[in-house]
C-alpha cells in the first residue's frame, strides 16, 4: 500500500495551489467542462468525492442541492483550504486516504473523483470498495490522466513539433503497467499507469456497467484562450469513465 | 455507405492469402490466441461470424459443437476459399456486407468478428444491428486494429528504434476520428479510425454491457518464434472487446 501525499509537500503544494488559481489551466479548460456534462442530477442525493482537494466540486454539489456531500482527501493542506473556501452545511470533509472508504457506514448516489485515481496502486480493489458504498442505481464518474500519457516509464512521453506546430506524440511502455515516477513541481511524484483495458475491466469486474467513456477535446472557447490545446486532438490528456450500479 | 471490398482485388487477395498461410503472422501469434481465451462455450449454440474471410473460425465453431454457424463476408474470393477448405454441414456462408445483418430473420448466441470492424464506417449503427440479432444472454466478441494504430491520418504511425531495438511509438490525430487511407499490399485500402471512447460508447449505447477489454501482448512462445513482437509492449496492435446482452 502506497500513500501518495506529495500534496502536503510545501513546494508541491505551493506550485499546485498557484496552478489552480490560473484561469487557463487544463482542469478549467478541458477536464472540468467534460466532467460537468456527465454529472447526474444530485438534488437531494448523497455524493462522495474521492480526492476532493480544495473542495471546489464538493461546494458545487452542495449548490446543486445535494442532501449530503462527503469529501475525502489525504492532504491536510488541501483540506484546510477546502474548509476555509468551500465550507457548506451539507459538506463534510474527511482527512483520509480514499482507499479507506470501506470503513464508511453509509451509501451514496454519486461517487465522483477528479484526477486522483492515477495515484492509487489498488485500483481493482478500490473499484470493489466503491461498488460497495454505492446505492442501487448510483453513478460512478471519474477522470484520470490518459493511459497514453501515463504510459512512458521515465515520464518522457512527449509531443513533437514542426516549428511551433505540434504534429505528433511519442510514447513507450504502454503495455507495461505499474508505477511511474515523474517530476511535477517536485521530483519523485508517483503515479500508476494502467492500460485502457485494465481501467475498464476493473470497473466491469467490480460489477458496474460502463455507460460512457470520454477522451475530452477543447472547445472553440478553450482553444481561443489557450491555442496550444490543439495538441489534445493529437493525444488526449484525460480519460473520463462513467458507470452505473444496475 | 462504403463497401470495403479490397479483398476481391487480385493483388491484395494474393498478398493476404500468402500472409495467412504463414505460421508466424500477427493473427496466429497474438490476436487469435487472445480471442480463443474469450470465446464462450458454443456447443448447441448459434454463432454469427462477421467478416468470416477464409472461414477458419466458422469451422472451429462447428468443431466446438455449434448447432448452426453463419459466416458473412463481402469477398467472393474469400468465401470461395472458405467453402473449399472450411465447409461443414452446420456452417452456412453468406455473401454480403455484414452491415446487412438487419435482413437476417434469426438470432444468435455468439456474434463474433475478427479484425473486420475497422473497415466499416457505420460502427454505431452496426452495434445496434448486432444487438437486434442477439438472443438474451448472448455474447458479442470482436477484435479490431488498436485505436492508437489507426489514429495517424497518413498511416504513418511508426515505432522508433535504437539500433535494432524498438524503443517508442509515434502517432498523431488520435482525437480526429474518421477515414484513413493506407497502403497494405495495395494502395488505397480504406479503414476507419475510432477512439477507444467511441468504440466503447457504441457498444454501451446499443444496450450491451461491456464485460472485458483486452489489448493483447505476445506470450513467451510467440516471442521465441518472432522476437520483434516485443514491440507490442510499447504499443499494442489490437483491441478486443467482449460484451453481453443482459
């Protein structure tokens, strides 16, 4: 079992916090718009947010009328921001690794996770734990880094350019899943690469029915704000999966 | 509507026929072993093989005790070989584009297709037609070229080498799905690139439940016969999807 808590590293936290303040980052322009389109109605529902970070999504679920929102994160620094900026009477923040949800004594109608699951080394087990805390008819919606992006062992998957124009992407080790150590604000950030097949199979084998997969692309607005996002048509950065407990 | 019938082109047919006679081709070493592991029991069942080609799989289903096997292919040349080499009292070969299965007046327990679906431009509609000819509890099992392999518009996705050692793969246009014209034995072979998301969504939206996805890798035996297959660990050649009608 591995606890990725680089988010409590001060240098990492400061870098990440600054990134999330920007208005033209990948979350704001690509991942969050795609996730928003897939969120089911949460009015009077119970929502679990795994790796809730600064709590922006928890607050959004509260504003959408959720009866109860539980946000789980391993980082105390992240949760302290969440409690300050995104507190709400229906939102409870829990300081824990999200792999511990089997200790929860309640069930949810939506289990949501934005860009956290590529940090866990227990994806198959996690899917089974998620299934166990879902009500009948509940939805699982998660995003993660795209398998083509996480594939290369040394983290050196890269776009190729003709002058300023991105023309292709080079990667390796796609079918060798496992730990990846990369540099992102700090050295030694650990992620786990899984193939498409492994992601989908873990969801299906837990008993969930995959209803939609999205590899999001930027819309016109996003491209006008950040033209370099046209790279996403060469190789997407994110993979989004929606599944239901039938 | 586009009919890919390059298989009746004499030059193509001869090249393809010669390839399929070899014992170390990709079908024999990677795709067929992976498909075999996923085939459900077909004894006393009805099987539909879409793009059956030379009929090897139809004959196999017959030997496995299938009650009835219908093999459909658009190529008369392929079917003439099938009828000569793989005829069986329970196997019926039908000369038709497989997109016409909505004219069939029967249902099946297994719908099987090996490396044919990347030739159709009507994948979403095809999935709905397949759903309609499946009995309750029936299985769909198909393989196709891998989306990373079909992505690059000019067909120039390629491995990169350090001397003789394959080290990475370069591609483009992944998130721009559509027609791809490539050279394979002859010029102008048309295929259709779909993203992983588009493949899975078409299956799910037709009403089928995805139960397993495989991006096959060569086993030790295959690697000993054809060592260059280690490339499959960098970037797989095939995508296999299994789904059921619940």
